[in-house]
């Protein structure tokens, strides 16, 4: 069972607590459309991992079995501690290259695309990262770190980073000097000039201090989150694809104008371009992306996300048992839910028609099929789904005249 299945309730509960604390303090740290976009990106990341694990853990196992230089005991405490430190050291460099090399940034930028900073931002993860980062941890396989140890320390490193995505925790004294903390990581997510390309550590901030990429949070300068070229969308699929599209276009133009070497250089150059410098950011001119989504659409989108996350949890749990074609069909259904909900939040002109079609197709399949990807739904569940389907269709039809139409 994927451990993320068990972590999901903890994520949801802690986000609720954080939102309540933020409201009590009068801090504007959550925006529902942005939060739903982060959560949909998290869902799509987990769905994608059902297809890309072979590029990470699968290749790690293959390299370990064929090329390891030693056999290390899995029952030795020093191995687990050493493996965690080594993993975090390698993570520092993977993360750093994710900001300094376009090929890796195209995947990693997803995580930085929110203009808010809260626990949901931690779940705003890429669906394409596995294609570009898989080689970086193979050193551990060659050194003989057993796959089970590698898998556990990788999970520890990932889960540790969840709690640092918050504005509700201030500076922590000596802890900030050793570990990655909310204060350190807020700097990493900032657009401010002093924040760019700083604080890459996963668990230990010591790597940044050692390699000259550390910056302390400034007490009297507000941090503005996001990326210099804003995503300006609630579309989780576009959130994954937009920079890849930009790089493809830039590479094609370079090929036509300067040849193959220039085209390759686009992919391996820094986001600011070879020899380029990042312009000063006037934070006084910044405005958060906001479609002024009506409250009724926000409530509807939240309900649809709740349904999507139930399906995604089921998918994550059973994916290893499904053949690729069936797995792809289920993944497409989940992706369609994220895509349609994003368009509704943006107020696109054809979003309601697309959503109605999605409801009819997916809802109809659930009610008509005897098994939903191996699960036989009880009559009570099918009755509840029928009521929800009819209510959703009624809302989509009734909301047509009230929601502003946008095609941007």
C-alpha cells in the first residue's frame, strides 16, 4: 500500500487546523481556488507516479542488483542514519539543479507556482519530475544502500518537508541554523530578489550554508510567493505543461536560427538564459492571480474535489493490481475531474458544458458498470451517487446565467 494513502487524512486535518489558525490571526494565507489547484496537482502527481515508479525505484533496484559495490546490513542503525544524510545531500543538488537547469526546472516549477504559502503548497507537486531526476540518486544504489532503506529515507525526507510550508510558524532560533524550517523555506519560495535560488535543503539547511546558497528570512521585508512568470491558471494539467511548452518553442526557434547545439543549450541552460541576469522585482507592482470565482462555484468545486480525492485514493491503493490500459483509463477519469474543475474555477465559457458531459459519462459509467475498477458498490452508495449526480447536473444547468464567461 502506498504510504501516501495513510498520510492523506493527516494532510487534510493539518490544513484545516492551519486555516483556522490563520483566520484567527487575521492572516490571508488560503484562497480556495488556489488551494484546490494545489490539491489537484498533488492528486495528479500521485496518479502519474503509478506509471513512472519504474523510472525511480524500479531502476534503483536494477542498478543495485547489478552494480552495487558492497552489501550493507539493513539492521544497522548507522546505515539508516547515513543513508538519510546522504539522500538529503543528493536531494540538495537535485533541488538546486531544479532551479538552475531548464530541463529540471520545467518539472519542478509546478511546486513554486502558487502565490500563497500554506500546507497545501507542499502538495503542489510535479507529474513529470520522474522523467528528469531519476539518475541523481543511483549513486546510493552503487554504494550498496538496499532498496528498502532507500525507499524509507526518501519517504522520510519527503514527509519532513510538508510541515515547513506554513506562515504560521516563525523563526526557531538554533533550529533554523541546522534544519530546514518554515522560516528558511519561506525564503526558498519567495520571488523577492534576495530569495531567488536560495535554501535548497530538504531536511538540513547545513548544505546551503556549506555551498553558499543560504539566505535568512528578513524580518521587515514581506515575501511574495510564486514564480516570476505567473502561472495565472487554476488548470492543474496546464500547471504541469506550461514551461515544457515554452522550452519546446524556444528550442525549436533556436534550432531554426542557430542550429542543433543552440537548441540543446536551451534545455540545459538556466531559466534566465545563458549569460542572462534576473531583473529586479518591484514587489509594489505584484498582484495575486484572482478570477473572482463566485462562492457557489467554489463550493461546487470543493465538493467535486472531495469526490476526486476519494477516486484518487482508491486508484493509488489498487494501481499495482491493474494492467496498464485499465490503469490509464482510471487515471484519465481522475485527470478529467481536475481539468474540468479548474476550468470552472476560471470561469471559462465552455466549462459548464464540459462539466455536464463529464458528469454524465463518468457518473453513468459508475452506475452502469457492475464493478468500478474491481470494487462492487453497495446499493446505498449507488443511490447516493445518483442523487449527487442529479444535484450536480442541476447546479451546472442553473448556474449558467450567473457565472461570468471567460476564455482567457
